[in-house]
């Protein structure tokens, strides 16, 4: 026999003797602990200050409290079970173990482990418990939603249970069962190893050496295995419900084989697991391992045969040969659930037999839509805004501007608007220091707005608001921009009363060179936590790694520190339960600049609904190329609601969250969690309401679903012959499927059957599959206008209207139209002329409008310098209807070309160029008509040459006419006339080249 007890303490020093600790070591440890505590406070307490200043401290404490409770719970469950299992196994070890070669070997391991046993017994479970607690705390939202769940009022089609069970309850049950399974398995492994090490469990013992396990080991291991079997059975049972949210090859949700084979098999396996658990309990009592061993074998065989083979046989031999009939019921469940989950159950679909013949006067009935067609491309004109309205190098505009609408002189006007944000990178190296970066240059200044459907002199935007100080047609507003997407550094603002101000506002010769300001001096505004006390100074100095905060005399008792200044980041912090739209847009509202952010509640647990990755569904040209439009993080969802409209004040950073979709059960649940966070829709002012709009990412997700789910019939859905695709952006770089998707566009239009034009968001569809034939199959628009009545959402807001073209229609899609533009002889020749020398032609967004009984395409064409100062100016407009192409200096002229000389309606630029209502940079008066500050300047004087511009325009028109005459002459076989037209073409080209050189070009024939 061998002893399994612990060996004696080695003789090295007397028992109870204590090592003398070094005072220096104690001091170092105390200092290290204090430093660590300070750094932790610098991260955590500053967050408390930030949330408290915004009035959202309940969000922080609720989240942290829930996380802490779950951490403690996870730590105690996992660590406690492992510790209990190890302790029980050790305490029940046999005093004497049989003398066997195996035990002789284990004696050596026991002697090696014993000095560290107490440490391992405590530290091991603690470490495992720590990681388990961290994993549990990450599930805080799942747990807290389950505790505050709200009914959906809709039952699933399989079990007849309210959807809330699948969305709120099932995820937390699955987490709990999975967590407990992991805890039991780890505890069981610890018990098994301990019993083996101390002789309670023997492997390969010979006959006559007694039982292989002691009674204590048998009882503990049997009970552990029984609990594990019960948890496995619970997992099988929950699998029955999870099948309703599973993904399949053709559709999501439980299929015929799932319902008729897998679900019954899961129930059987649950029963088998319970039976095996009872056998383990019996073993604990009677001591026979044979029955549970047989039971485990039975369970494995059942899992393979009943859980795997039987469903596969049903699928292959029963369902596959008759799939369309067998799966029809379940596909219909998927169609209905998907439409409900994604807000597609009220789409107004109509057949649209689009004309392809352009007739004179065809746009007469669409006069309002025609007048509102947007010419400014917000993705292209940012450099133009920058050159003409940047004012100073330390200001900048976002790469992609925003489209909105404003009441100007009593008329709603589509607008391209931008905020003049602070850009510290524009400062010279000699100007960059801590004082300037964080206390002087603290904010941007004002907004710039231009008419979307009109063009100013020389193709520049027709500005109606801008300059510094701000002037124009917008009502008076607070122009200082302290919070914006590009504000990535902290600023310290405020100063004691009577102190000379140092925060830079704008340059002004009349004010001694500049105007300065002290934040809050006039209105007592608060925009950030106080940083005046020594404690706060120290914490923020550590947080930002900046000792200047601690020692600068500009940091006073009146100082406030502004950080986390991006509107999207601020909303994400105070509403961690929301998925935020990638586009944040500004609006001048009630005398302030407000950043508007759309928030979504989502889940991937809606039964039978189709699951989509948000990042893929929302990808397009903007997310691929623009830094100002955020791509959404990867996230699978099968339910989405635009349930919150959030605003961030650009002046004081205040965040307001408005409950937009009050019927959303997920938002109701979060409102139970954070009852003070959300404001009712009744608090939305009429001015703010007029700038709220249908969000782009929501629309992109819906259009990705409608490529398939415009099909209502389950049998047709199964065949998939009528599925669509979203077209690739024809103006983007790349070829084929390497191009990003075409983004949806905001514009004012009137859909067929709609009573009046409305600010809308639109997109098109082309045939699905692998065909490269790009004809139009559908057109989708949503009423994006929320109305202008305080607290009341417009009835038409969010109304989706889908035009389905006949299956045999030959209306060209965006790719075909772009190809037509590029290959048209007149267009290509004139564009080649424009792009010669140091000029570059840029094709703007290709808009599609259902007008004139067909589909009208409109594309602005911009020209910019290839080198030096580059910014695009609108020079031409392309129009397509059917097989007719128009190409002119104005949209109005191009429409008339397409529609037989008279379109029947006036475009917004029918009156030609309009004078801007504000001066551009460097100008005290509006420029004369026909000027071109982009490329129409002479190198030596930098002044305009209007006569050269006029000659260039006349030459281009003459060249275009010569090309047309030459084509007509060739068609008639009149070679003399053809030769004469070529001579005129050559003369026109030479004149154009000469004029272009006068305007600063370097073109050679």
C-alpha cells in the first residue's frame, strides 16, 4: 500500500518563522498600487464625469452595474464549481492507495504537486472564474433585455409562441445552458484529475486490487456526469426552437425536414439524455458503471442515427425530389416573416409599363419633379465648396456633403449643405503646439448651403448661405461648431470672467486681425466636464497623456474639457444598444446646428426571417470611397427598425434621443432598462421634424431584401427566376462585379399615383443571376420626408413604393445608360475636348426618375484641372430617355433635346446661371456671369477671361453641330457635305484649343 496523504513539510526553517519584508519593497508596492489606481481612475472616473455632464449617468451605472453583477455571478458559478469539485475530490481521497506500479509513479507527481496544491486549488478556479466572469459580463445586454422583455403581439408559425420568446428569452437560456455546461465540464475534468492523482480513480488496475474507483469518487463523478447529461438534454430541447432562426440554402427558418425530422429527433435525444442522467444517478447509488456506459453509447448512436442520418434521408429521398411542393409552406413562412421583420409588409407595388419613346411635351405632367432635379453631386462638389467657402486653411468640409431641404422665400428647396469644421492639419508646423491645438483653435464656424437644382457662374454652386460671419437666406443661428465628425482632439474652453478671450472665432481686419471668444461667457453654456480642480486636472492629464493640462495657466476653475466630440461616437456611448447609420448629417434647427444620427434596434432571432450581414447589405460607392460615410461593422440581423432619431448639438454637444418607432418591442424593452434616456416624439419641434428623413442604411438593407422578397408566391420564390440585383455604380472605378453598388439618392420626385412631389430616397433594380444584360426591372422609392408639424410624423413617411417593369421590358439600366453616354459620338467628342490638356472630366451621380411615362436618367458632368488647384465645376448635363440622348450646358436644354425640342417642363436651371447670394472666398461682390474661377484664370494675373470662355463655349457648340452634320451627310452618301463638315470641325477644334490655352490650359492639337 502507498500513502495518498500529503508529505511532511520539508525541514529548512522552523515552522511559523516569517521572512522579514523589506521596507523599500513595501514602499514600491504601495506606490505601484497608487499609480495603478490613478490610471484606472483616469479611465473610469472621467467616464463618469462625461456621462454625468450629458445627463446620461443612469446609462453608465446601469451598464456597469449589470456587467459587474454578471461578472461576479459568472466568477462565483465557474470558479465556485471548479473549487468545490477540486476540494471534494481532495478531501475524499483515500488514505491508503493500492500498491501498484501506476500508484508508484503517481507518488512522484503527488510529491511535486503537493507544495503548490493550495495555490492551485485557489488560484486555478480564480483564474478560470475571472475569464468566465468576463465572458458573462459581455452578455449584459442579452440578460437585461430578457429581464425587461416586451411582447411582440405576433406568434411564430410553428409553436404558436410570442416572438418575444425567441428574441428575448431564448438567447439568455442558450447562454445560461452553455455557460453551465462549460462549468460542469471543467469542474468534472478537475475532479477526474484529482481523483486519479490521489488514488480515488485507477486505470488498468489488475484483478484483486479492489474496485477501480472509491465510493466518494464514484458518487462525485456520477453526479457530475448526470448534471452534464441534463444540461445536454436542455440544449437539445432548446435546439428545437433555434431551428426557426437557422439559415438554409434557399431560405431561412425551419424547413420541411427540420419540422418533420429534426425537431422530433431533438425531442427524442432530450429524452435519451435524461435517461442517461438517471443511469448515472443509479451508478452513484449502486456502483455499476456498465449501465451509464451503455446509455452513453446509446446516446451517441441516437445522435448519429436519429439526429443525423434520419433527417438526411428525409431530405434526400422525400423532400429533394418534390422540394417545390414540400417546402412551399415553409418558404411562405419565410416570406411573411421577412417582410414583417424588415418593414416590407406594406410596400405599395405597381406594374409600370415604361415608355421608351420620347415625345414632345412628355414632362408636362411632371413639371414639379423636373424643376427639382438635383444637379449638384454631394460626393463630388466638396472640393469646390472648399475652394470657394473654406475661408481659411484650418477649416474644412466633409468629403461627402449632405442633401437636405430648406424653406427659402416660402418655397421648399433641395439643398446641398456642409459644415465648416475645424481642421488642425491645415495649420502650419510652426503653429502646432499644445496651446493652439487645445485652447485656441477649438471650433469650426458656420454652414455653407447651395441650391441643389441650380448652378452659379462658371458651373460653380449657387450658394445661398455661407461666408464668415455667416450670411445668407437661412434664419440666424449659433455658428460655432465645437462638435463635429472631424473633431478628434480634446479642447479646453472657458475662462474666468474678465479674462481676455483667446478662443479663435474668425479672422477680421476690422477687429485687429481676428475675433476671439470665450465659451460660455455670454450664455453660461456647458459643453464638457469641469477640469478646474486639481483632482480632475490630474485625471485628465493621465487620460490624455498631457502634463500641460496640469500645469497650464489656461486651465482654470471655469475651464471645461471637450472630448469624444464626434456626434456618432457620442450617440454610441449614451445609447450602446443602438446600431447607428453610417451617415451623420447636419441641419440648422431652431437657431442651432444639429447633427442628426439615425439609430436602429436589431436582432438576429426573429423566427423564419431572412438573415443579412449589415456590412454587406449597406456597402456601396460611398462606403467604399468616402471617409465621411462609415461602413457598418459586421453584424447578422434578421430584424431591424429605425427606432431612434438622435441629435447632437454642434455648439454644446448635448445629445437628445427621440423614440421614433414607439411600436418596436425591442425599443420598449430598452426604455424599461433606461427609462430616463428616451424623449417622446412629441418633444420634436416642427423645425427639427422638417429635417428628419428616412435613413440610407435602412433603405439599403430593405432594397437588398427586395431583390428576392418582391416575390410573394412561395413556388415562384423557390424557382428564383424573377430575382433581381442592385446595379453596380457605373461611375465607379473597376469592372463588372469589382465595382461597388450604386448608392441610393435623395431627390424630390413624384411617383406614379402619388398626389404631390415628396423628398424621397430612390434606387433601381436589374435582373438577378449571372447575366451581364443590364436592363431595368424595378424602381423603388420611399417617402423620406417626416413633415413639419411639431411632434407629429407625416402619415406618408416611410411609405415604400415599388414600380415593377414588365418582364419583357427593354428599358436600359444604369450600366447601359452610362455605356450609351460614353459611346455616343457627340458626347464622347465633346468630352474629349473638355478633357484635353490639364483638365479632367468627372461624371456625377446618375439619377433615375420615373417621369414622362418612362424612366429618365440625368447625370451632371464636371470638369476640373488635372494639376495644381483642382476643384470640379459643372459644365454639361447628360440626359437619357429610352434610346434618346441629350447633352447640353443646362439640364433644361438637354431635356428639350431629348423630348423633340420641348420637354413640356422647365428644369431648375432653365433661367441659366444664377448669381450666388453670398460672396465666395476673396470676393466682395458676386462674380460676373460666365466666370470660372476653377480653370478660367490667366496664370499671370489670376483674373477672369470671359471672352475666352465665350469663344470656347461657341467652339464646342460648333464642333458638336459639325459632328452631327457629318453623320447626317454620311448617312445620305453626300461626301462633299461630309468633307465640308470635317473642315468646320477642325476649325472649331482649333478655336477651342486656343481658347482653352488662353484660360490657363496647355493643350496642343
